[in-house]
């Protein structure tokens, strides 16, 4: 007879934010923004961008707040947060290094590039998801397509885009982060 073992729950990937409170002025601005859309749901991405800009990432409480504001279920907002790579589910470093991992970039050396950054910054290249250095300065993350397959490997450092990144160029990028 097969024995049934309890399944360990999957930890919530969204970081808790115990002091979460949307300032009145921001909430009022978001209420006004919602009126610009024919359906409240259509404002989802704009609210996510606004709260991430204010708090630095999207917490579980932010997802719930937006869902309530737009009269949706939290899963309707969470699916956006987990689909779009520009949304962060945890605090990220001052410098966010995103390395493309899709096929063209993988063939062009993105695995080695990611590993190089991790080695230089004392992070585990085998760990899943974004990793942030202990000092909070750098976050390294593999991401899906950055839309420049012909110039692989590609990456971003915050909003700056880099193509054909070698280890030498990676070191220059790190050196420019002051």
C-alpha cells in the first residue's frame, strides 16, 4: 500500500511589507488615474508601476491593495507581476543586472556571463531567481528575452542596455556602478 506524505507548502514568493500603507496623495492620484480607463482592470499595469516606483518592489500587500482597488481577485494582479520581468517581487539592489537567458543569448554565452557576475559579486550562480549582494548594492538575475537576439549575449544594468557583452565588458559595467 502506498503511503501518503504531506506536501510541503510552496513559500509565497512575494516579500512581506509590514509597514505597507499607500500615502493619501499617491492613492488619490491612482484613483484619478483609474478614471482614465474604460474598465478599472485596464489600469492594473499603471498601478503596479506606480506602487513599484514608490516602494521599490511589489509586495503581497501591494498586490492585494491593487486587486481591492480594481475590484479584482489578487491572482489577477499576481499573474501580471509574475509574467512581466520589469516587476520585482522582492527588494532589489541599487544596480539591477539582468542577463538574457533565452536561446540566442544562451548560445552566445549568457550562462557564462551570469556566472561571471555571480563569481565577481560573491553570489551563487546555481541559485534560482534574483540574488542580491549582502550590501544591497547589486542584484543579478536571469531574465527572459531582452529582444536583441542578433547581438547576444545581451543584458541590462538598470535601464541601460548592453549588447555582445564579454567578460571584459561585464567588468567595465561593474566598474561604472558607483
